[in-house]
DNA sequence: CGTTAAACGAGACGGTACGTCGAGTCTTTCG
DNA sequence: CGAAAGACTCGACGTACCGTCTCGTTTAACG
């Protein structure tokens, strides 16, 4: 799940015609376009296949379901868009990362991600995959930002890093998915200044 | 939307057989049971009708769609489960309200709510309805808790109440819907002690 | 099979919306048109449904399969086109009936019937249905023609009526389905004069 | 069509690996087995290829279609099973040939042949091929039987030989394909004695 | 004897139709 | 008239074959 299933990891000689790897991208691209146009719910496999000029079997050969296709398409994009900042200060790093993340979530991927979240309770495998890619990647960046701040002596002793990481993600996701309020720079600044820095930084 | 549509506000003398109001609850109950068993996605109108021994038309006469039925079922329950605490202290009120809210979300309603969240980006009316009931109700309670604390002199001057309300909800929802970590008492305590009280309470 | 399956013979009071009988004919008509245009093999249920502006489920509710639909359509027509002649003489009756039957088979129904014949070996139920309607109807007419001739004293004693009936049908079907030679009047005359009358008529 | 298409009659020098002629028989054998098991309709090229452990391309290199493969398989068998009798008498020759033909048709080839007949109306090329092999071969044998009887003076003057040939084939095929009654010896005897001999033999 | 071109098994590819299922609507009968 | 039952249209589902197209490998005949 979550990535195209190639038929067996270490296939001995490779029998038959090999999968055309360029179809993977064409199909992901088609999925992204359709999803941007009509949303996750109204996305149909027929539409994706038609847009990519592919047969439906070609999709089902690589992904088990619509969900599997969509989450793979999203995580693929997420990994390319979560650059790790290094401005030299905790406040700078947080601001830069969170605003980049907010911008990323405000685009079409944000809507797709939200749709996926709706499926998590009924699809444990999807939930695992989602957490192992989408969430972990973002949390690890935050964790490393805090580690570097600690090395520079910017953190309080016993600063609750886990809580800081959690609150940072929660604040953004909550706005995105629940309240619908804008994920803009002023909001990011307020989260950093009012909540995160007081929580972990020395001398606040 | 969101509540049963009774056929015209000021129906003149009221001709024919009146709607059987007890069917509303029977249908909501059936919807809840089916959703608890198979989840939102796999819930079908036929299944709900069959379980309530009702015709599908009877459902559509009251709710416009599957989503409408589900959100009404959920908000109905939410309103009955969000009691407003008054322990006499800010910490006590927060702890009590958030732990009650966490317990509520940990049940079947939590899963249903999460499913609804997945639909919000593509259904503006649903989003409005969801925010006007689910969210507002919960935020208003928090806001009043803060107001009472202020009257007792427990709040700092210029305490960022809006941010506190937002972070409180975000922390719970994020765990529930994204990370899947447990919404237990220790977590609630940590949110209150490490994040909320430092954010707004006097003398921290 | 072979006729629209109405849901249970002696249904107690008849609950729910009844089948719309006019859809039967609309669907049969659509099937006939499509079959005339593209043949049996290329006839698809989608095409029939689209032409009748019906859902596929509506077809499958009445007939179990494409074959079932087609044979019902054909036998329906067969029963309306096998008029029984009564000219007063054996030769006249035979000539009239066989030429009418030949004309009937030369039309689109002939091709459809031939397609059905190809399915008989693998579908025992279909074979039974086909024989009980298509064949029996035609053979009964021939048998009655011979009976009336016997009453008029036109038949030889011990005339092999069964063989006569069989040869009459065989001669036409063989031309239609195997050789493809025309089923015209001269051929019918030769079958009657050279084969059938010598076989059964007195004084030949 | 109808026989394996070897790639061009006068191929200049013959380059590359030559066709493996043993695959022809293996594929025909596989086709026959599959057809015997599931019938013509349900026979798929994939199944034939799998049973013969061949690639589909190997089949399509030799036959243009499923139909082409099947008709070739059948005519191949037909040509080996239509021995020409010479008993010295018309009645004997007819009896021997028709009973051999009946036995042949009663086996699995009979079912396959019937399936092919169902395709004739929509496939003119197939019809031509079928008639030029299956039909002509059988009719020629009958014609030669009548010729030899004529040379022996057994035939009436002006005996309708064409009609006799047609009726002989028709009687058998009609039973086989339409009525499903058994093609046994008594039936053959009755056809010969009651219909064919009276039609053409001297002094009946 | 090495080159080379076609045949071979395998299986992916774009298509088309399948038969089923769910949605939302419509049409009966019964109370 | 309301409500239960269930037929209706529509459209997507995931599967199965079709006939074609690569692949990597094998096998003769040519040079």
C-alpha cells in the first residue's frame, strides 16, 4: 500500500513485459488534476484512467484502491515540499518551517490530505501509512529544529519538546481542517511567539 | 440542512396524516448504529432504512442526503454531551471540560466526526453547519470558562484567549484524528498544565 | 428463464411499487433493434439499456442474461407470426405455411434464432425453452395440417407423419443456417412436391 | 483463415527462427480440450494459451481470431473422419456414410460445430470457410455415392439428386442442433428407407 | 562459428463490457 | 396524506478478455 506495488521485491530474472514506470507518474499526475478539479469524493477511477489515457487495470495493478492511489500521490508531493530550514535561531527556524508547511497545506494537497484524514478511522493500514509518512516527516523536522536550538543553548532545561512538536502541528491542522480560518503568516507568528517559544525557550 | 426539514414552516391547517416525530429518533438511532458498525463510508441509506424498518422516502423527506442525516445525528448527540462545568477554578474547569470532551470524542461519535471532516473541503454548506454546531458549541463553553476565570481575577491582563481556545481544541482533535494517540487524562493534564495555564493564567 | 421473471407466482397482497410492464416491451423492442443493427454477438446490455433509456438493473431484474432476453424477444415474435393456414388441401396448407415460415426466418429473427442455436449445447435450460416454444409451435401447426388432411382422406395409410414434420422443418432450417441458400418460393414448392407429398399423400 | 497462416507463400530466403510446427497441434489440442470443458462461448484465448503453455502472440501469429482457431481445429478433425464408403449398393452406401457422420457429429465436434453455426450470420468469411470445408466435403461424398448408384442403374431418371443430398444433411443436422433427439442407427435407417430411397431410387 | 532475425513464454498495455451496488426519485398499496 | 415497499435512472465499481505491444530468451539458417 501507499506506494506502487511492484510484483515482488527481488524478482529473479524478470519475466514478461516490465511495468512501464512512466505510467506511475502519468497516473499520479492525472489523479492530482482530477482531485484538484472535483475533490476527493467525486474522484473516480474511470476519470483518472481516462485522463491518463490508461486502462483501469493499469491503475489497479499498481494501487489497491482509490485511497491508496491518492495517499501515494500526496506523500510523494509532501516529501518534495518539506525542506528543512536552518536560520541559526529557534524562532527563525520555526517561523520558516511552519510558514512553508502552512503554504503547502493551503494548496490542493491540503484538501486531499483532509479527505484522507476522514478515512483513517476505518482503514488501519491507511492510517499507519499516513502517519509513517505525512506525520513523521513533519515531526522529525520539528524535532531536529529543537535539537539544534538545544545545542545552541536556546532551550530551557526540561523543555517539553514532544508537546511543542504536537502543538505546532495541531495548531496548523486544526485551522486547515476544522475552522477553515486562513493559515497565514500572522497566525504562524502568533503561534510561535505566544505558544511555542514560551513553552520551550530559555528566559521567557 | 442539518436538522429535519419539516414541510413548510407555517403549514396552513395541516392536512392528512401528520409526520410521525418518533421516526426521527428511530432513524437517527439506526444511523448511529450502522455507522458504529461499518463506518461512515460504508453506511448506506438502504441499511439505515432497513434497520429502522422505514422506507427510504421517509428518510429523504426529513434529510436531504446521507451527509445531512449523519451530521444531524452527530450534532444532536454533541449538544447533549457538552455539559458546562463550574468547579470554581480555571484549572478545574479546563480539566473537567476537556476530559469530558475527550471521552466524548473517543467514542463512536469521534469516528463519525472525523469522517465528516473529510467531507468539509468539498461541501461548503456542510462545513458551515459543522462549524456552527460542533465547533461553536465547544468554543463557547471554553470562552465562558475563561470569562469566569477573568471575573475571579485568575487571568493575566491581555491573555490571548482566542489562541487558548484554539489550542485547546486543536490539541485534542489532532490526537484524535491525526496521530491516533490516546486522549486520556494524563494528556489532558499536560495540555492544561504545560500549555493552557501558562498561556493565560496570572503568575505563571 | 425465457419470459420475464415476475417475483414469485402467488405473491400475497403485492407490496411495493409494481414492475412497470411497459418497460418489458420497451426493452424487447430495444433488444430487437440493436440486434438487427449489430447482430447477436455484438449486442451489449449497455446498448440495450441506453436505447430503452433504462438502467441495466431493470434488465437484469427481468431477464437473467443477454441470451434470456434475446430468446424471449424472439419467441414473443414467433408466436405472433406463425398463423395456421386452412386452404382445404394438404398441398395448399403446406405451401402456405412453409412459405410464411420461410419468410419469417429470412428476416432479422432468423439471424437471432441462429445465434441462439449456437448456444444450445452449453445451456440446457435455454435448449429446453427454445424447443418448447420455437420448435413445438411450428411442429404442432404442421401436425394439425396433416391431421386435417387425414380427415379429408388425403393421407396414405401408415404415412410417417413424424418424419414428414421433421423433414419439413429440417429442410428450411438447414438452408437458413447452414448452406445460406435462399428460402424462396421455388424451393418451398420443390420440398412440398418432391419430398413431402410423396412421403405422406395418397396415390403418389 | 481457417488454416494456420504461414507467413507468406514464397518467402524469399527464410530468415530468423522458423515456426515450430509442433505448436500448431499443441494449440489445436488445447483448444479442443478447453472447448470440450467449457464450450465455445466461454473459451478464452488466455485459457488456450495457458493450457498449451504458450504465449497469446503465438496463437495470433497462426490464427486471426478465436473463431479462426476453432474452425480450423474442427475442420482438421472433420477431414480425418469422413471416410467414403463403397458397399456396392446405394442403400448400403447411404446407411454407412450417414451413420458414420452421425457418430462423428454426436461427439464433442458436434457441439463445437453447432457453436460455429451460431456465428455464421455475422461473419461472412467464416461462413464461406465453413461451407467450403465442412459442408462441401460431406456433400461431395453423398454426390459421389449417388453417381456410383447411377452408374449401376439404381437411380430413377431425373432423380432430384441435389434435393436428396440436401435432405440427407438437413435431417441429421436438424436433429443434432435443433431437436436434440438422438442421431442413432434406427433414425438413419428411417431417413434412408422412408425418404432418400423413395426420392431417388428406381422402382420405389 | 559467430551473427542475426524471427519465434517463443510471459505479462503489461489501452479498451470495452460485464454484472452489482448505491444514490436519490417515483409509484404503488395500505392505514 | 403518510409511510413501507420496492421499481426506477443513473453512474461508478472492480474484474475479465480482447488483441497488441514489449521484454528477455531460444533457435535455426546465413554468412
